[in-house]
């Protein structure tokens, strides 16, 4: 499958799973969301963009603290699920727009704040998306990136990218922190110090959320079993396939 077909693949992958991502504990909670809430509280941002909103948890977190938040995603079904959940929560200042991260349908300097969480590893062209985020931000405005990140060592990196692709063929790449800082800087942003975390991933719910076929789930477990001790130790691999995953957050400011 060519890269040009990836957007439609991503939409096919996530549209039937929209409700699962709204309900997902991994996506709905976390220290990064707590820090996000603290960051936006009292700032008086009039306009915010949740770039690659998925289940909408960034939007739900910032909505009480901004004038308007736009939840933006490739999947129309995901956006419908976000709209439904926002209504259930009584959130009235949330709007949705559909499209790709690399081509944003907004004017220059539209937003006071942009955030993206657990989305960029599906983007076909992260540098292009970051340039678009830079364009739609007002001068001096912040972008917060929160995503899964790749390990630095080549073997652990390759192993983890393989797990991700077997679980979800719309996966493109988890980038290392050093790659994120380089891409953000190249897009024109001034970067703050990244915050690194490790989160526990329950294998069963991780697989079920994506509805990974059994043959591929079995392949993941088989691959895990064949890894050398150094890899197994790094990911703290458990007997049932559960493991620790690296994430990072970085605040970048439009110069």
C-alpha cells in the first residue's frame, strides 16, 4: 500500500473504534492531561486547536479554560463520537472540523494555543504538519506535543515500531525525543525541556481497543518471546504481553 493511501487506511482503522477511544482509560487519563489542564488554566486563551483529537480528551480538558476549542481529526466517526461525548458532558464551546494534519483549513494566526496528543505517530508528514501548526498559531503562542516516543537504541526502536505496525497498520512512526526536538526547531518553534514518562500498557485492552486480528496479536506475542533479555528488560515485558511504553510531552513556542 502506498503512503498516499494511508489517510484512508487510518480513517478505516479508527472510525469503527471511535467509542473505544473515547472510553479508553489510557487516553482519558494521565499526568500529561493534568499538566495540560494546569498549563491552560488562567491563560485566557480565546481559541484552541486539538490537532488529531482522537477521542477528544485534550478538547474536554481545555474546554473549561478557553473561549472555543476546535477538535480536528481525519475520522468523521471519531468527530461524531467527540460531539456526542461533549454534549453528554455539557461542553458547549467545542466545534469539530475534519481533515489531515498536514493541510489545515484555517487562516494564518487563528489560534492562541494548539495541542496534539497520541496522534502524530499516524501522520504521513510530521514536519509538514508542524509547519501548518506554526502557521495557524498567533505569534508567541504555544504548541504542546504529547505522544508515544521511540527508544533511542536501534534494536528496541525496531522492536517497538514492529509491535505498533502489527497491532495497527495505520501506524507510521513513533519518533524519538531528539527527532521531535529537531522537527519542532526546523518548523520554527522554540522548544522547552521535554517531560518523559513511562506508562503501563495492558496487552489485552491494547489489542481489543484496536480490534487487532488474533493472528497479528499472536505474532506480537511470538515476537516478544524471541527478544533478547535486554529488550525484555527495557520494556518490562510481562507474561501476558503487557509492557511499559515511553511517552513525552514538550511545549514549543512560535517565535
